[in-house]
C-alpha cells in the first residue's frame, strides 16, 4: 500500500466543532416551523445549496430568509444561521501545526461566506489567526470553488488541482456520504465522529 503523503480534512465537525441542532432551534424560535426538514447535516434545500456553492451572496440569502421571517431583522437571521458554530479547540490548532511539518495537508469544506466570516472572527479573537490558510497547502471552500461534497467530481477536481494522488491521500470527514464518495475514487478515508477530540497519538494510530 502506498504511503500517505497528503491529509485532506473536513472542517465542520472535524477540526471546527459545530451543532446543526442549534441553528435548527434558533430558526424555529424565530418562527420557521420544521426547519430541520430544510436544513441538516445530511441534506438541505436549494437555497442553502446555492449559498454553499457561491451562486448567491449574503444579501440574496438574507432577502429570501426574510420572506419566511418578515418580522425578523438581518441581525436576527445571521445570529440564527451562525448559531451552529461552536468553535475550534486549541488542540486542533496544535495538531495542524504538528502534522503540517510531516504531511501536505488540505482542507475541503462545504461552507459559505457567512459562516467562514464568523469562523475567522472567532479564530482572530481566540488565537490571533486571520484565517486557516497558514496551516494548509491549500484550502478548498465550496462557496469559493463552486463545488460541494459528496459529488465525486468535487474530489476528482481537488486531486487534480492539488496535483496529488488518491492512493496517497487520507480524507477525514464526519459524513458517511462524503466518506463513501471519496472512497469510491480510491482515496483512503477515515470516518470521524462529529466533534470528537483528536488524541495525542492520533497520527501514530491511523497512519
């Protein structure tokens, strides 16, 4: 078996802790009934897909959400949308610092400009970091590249863009459908439990 040379991380639920239920609860509190039917880890409606692939901007997202919540302010909608963002543990910052010296590490995340803005604000406040770019050889965010997991073409595109081989790459994600898609094109995978801490022996155990 080829030696792992590259590690491709998911962000939310793996490196950065999130809880979808917090956003579901926040929007239902504002008045959107059964919000879980529109937005969850497993699936979401076309509005959120378009936001995650960069097809609409924050202003359009807010406008469409205000159609559902005409009495709510932009601030209330943004607070509810960002409610799922818990934070990034210090040990995960330390992990990235450590493994970036031995492996080429990449980030592939289904996210959007609103969440990333808030995440970077938190990182700047807590760790004096303006972004995550310094840890990774390259960062792939769905709203910037116009592609999402679990599409197989997304993984193929990332491999080609990064100039790396599937069999030399380990992909770590907390979504089974993302894991299965990556595995189907020959990428080595590690299914991670959402928000599970990384142990000090993590690399010795899985590589």
